[in-house]
C-alpha cells in the first residue's frame, strides 16, 4: 500500500511539473532607451512580464487586445514594478508607450503554435414560426475575429442540397446574426471559409385564418408554400367543463388561389351547429400537413 501511494505521489508530481512547463513566462525589461528585447516569440498560453528599470512610469499599450489579458489594466508600470500579459490567441501583437515620443518605445510579441481548430456555433430564435414568420439565426466564431464573412445555407424540406440565402459579417467578439424566413421546415447551417457550424432545424406551421361569415357559417384560409387542397382540417370547440378542446367535424380544403409567390392559399367554406358564443378553432393535424410542416392551429373565434 505504501509503495502504491508513493508511486501515485510521484505521478502527481510529474503531472504538476509537466503542467507548469506547458506555459512559460518571458521577461521584457523597460529601460530608459526602450524595451529589451524589442521582439519576443512565445506560444499560446504564455505570459510576458514587463519590468520597469527606468526612473519614470511607462505604459504598455497593444494595438490589438483580442486574446490578450493584462494585469494591471491599463498596463501602467511604475519604476521597479512589474506588469504582465497572457496571450491566448496566435498572431503578431505590436505594442508601444503612447506617452513616449518617437519610435524608441515600440515592441512586438509573436504568439506562435498551439493553434486551435476554429469553430462556429448556431442557434435559432424562435425555433418554430407560423408561415411567413421570420426568425433570427445567431452564433459565435471561436477566433472572435471581426468583419469575417459568414454564409447562411438553407436546405428546404424535400429539396436536395443547400443554397446560400445571405451573407453577414461578424461583429465584436466574433458574434453574427441573420434574419431568415423559412417557408417550410428548413435545415440551416452557417459557414466561414473552411469552418461550418452544426445543422439546426427551423420548423414551420401553415397559417390558418378562421372567420365567421354568417349564422353558423364559417370560412377558413390556409397559407403555405404548397397546396393543402384535398386535406382535412378539424373544427374544435372548447369544453369549459372538461377544460379541453373537443373535435366537432372535419373541414375539407378544396379551393386554391395563388397569393404573393410562393404562397398558395387553400380555402374552405363550411357550416356548423355549434351553439353561439362558444370558442371554436380549426386544427390541421400532422397527418394532413405532411412531413414538411408542423400541425397548424387557427385563431380562436366565437361561434
């Protein structure tokens, strides 16, 4: 048992040493004549420590702070004091003292190696819309780069392959956003250069409008990117005693008319003997809408 414990402690010690060796600290001295050295090469995760050997305070300012974390912030180093910056992104980082004249106080940090695979996230809000509704796609580019082009690709239900619908640019922090209008269930992905996001599915319900046009007479309009003629909606009334909707009758959809392309309107006129002043609605079940839409629900009116 003692040998096992010793071995475990030894392994732990090795792991600590390896972990400590993974990131290093590089020293840069601030002298009255500038930085020594003026250029340094480090790896991602390394730290640069600035020590002020001059008799006056000096400020260290980076042109790009993406992936750079400094302490103190702003990095003002008093005489005989130190400050440090840790670099979590590869690249070339130029810095200077904005309070010093000329080119004396200028330096460069090159962060190389340990690059990570870039990734792109995607989310939809809302994830379900009624036909003709819009939703917002958003995500983050892991490199946090600004002004990177992001293509939005859409694969519409029943159609092969994806098509580019728009291109947007990343903003601060690598964030992007795009407003889209799916007409059927649609799979969206986003892409920048060689990086593609996971796929996300936007679900669409047909738009149902129910109206009372006379005593016990009603009309129904169903809008979608396809015809629903030949399908059946279900008229329902609300049962207050049971606190649920109850099926009344099937409503056939027959007539088609073309709205603004690509919208197709399917209509129905029907009668019902539901007592007056009762809540009613029409639903279009999954079996009727097919695989490219979610079930539809009309507005609720009084009979």
